């Protein structure tokens, strides 16, 4: 700008390049203690000013965390924000947090969590893309960056965090439905295979039962259309 190179970066970056005064360090610490993320405006020689930001949780974030815990899911926050700001938000929501993460840090943490169980990663930014790709299931928030949407396995079209809990419930209901259909179809075929070989039933009843099984498993699958994402219950 006007022949000067100006940088807007994290306190850590500015501290490593042009340095920060003791007054600036104190002010940064105070702002971060209030749960704010601080970025520093600097030129080639010194810091010029501080900008304090605060990400407020979405209005349904607390309810989403409660619903996920009720489903047996352990929610963990991964963020590039500073430790103090992240802990202030996480404490309000009642969840674990890992802060100050770069994209590769999020990827490494997802890989670590994957050693203890299946991992669902929810994100909306470019920085989330590597972790979204590595997770067992990557979920992109609606309105996120194109990179996140293209990388994720699923996308929430509405800006509702509770949609994650709805997605888990619908996925479990779908998997349960598939298991029911497979068990019913295979079991019915085995029954008629045995009875046909024993001469109890003929060929045509076996054929009709196979057609009937197809109709029944289709009808059972159609029950999923009654799922209601707004309440999280399939009726």
C-alpha cells in the first residue's frame, strides 16, 4: 500500500518476523483472555495495530452438542484460533478443544483420533479439506468453500449444526434398515431352498416368495422417507 508492504497475521507470525513490544504482548494477552482472536497489522519493521475478533457459536451449537452426546458421539473442536479464545467458546458449549492448529495439525489429529474409533469431520473452509478427506466421513457445512464441499462425503445444505446429529440418526436408521432387509431376504430364500429340496413346496411358490420378498424389502426401505430431520426422529 503506497509502496509499503503491510501484513495481517497471527501474533506468533509477527513475533517471529518484526517482533512485538511488551505493551502489545500485554494487550494481546488481555484480549485473548476475553475469548477473542487477535491478529496484528504490521509493516516491514514493526507492529502497527491489533484487531480483535470473536467467533460466536451458532445459535443451535449447544443443542447440537447435547444431541450428539446423547447419540454416543464425542464432539471435539479443532480450530486455528488461539488457545484462550478457543477454550472460552468450548467451555460454553461443554466440549473438548484443540486450538492453534494449522491444516496439517488438524490432519494429524484426525489420524490420531481414527486409531480410537471412527471419525466424522465437519468443516467449511480450505484449511479443513485435508482433515475432511482423511476422516472416515467428511461433512461440509452449506455455504462452505468449494474445496471443502468437493472433498467431503456429505454436505449439510442448511446452516444448522444440529444437522450433524440428524445426519448421524439418518445414517444409523439407514444401516439398520439395510440389515433388516438383507436378513429377511436371505432368510426367506434359505427357508424356501430347504423346503423345495425336501419336496414340501414347489418351484412356483418359491418364485412368488422371491418376488414378494422384493416388494417387502422395498416397502421397508420406503419407511425412511418418514424421517424428520427437524426433530431428529423417524416416525
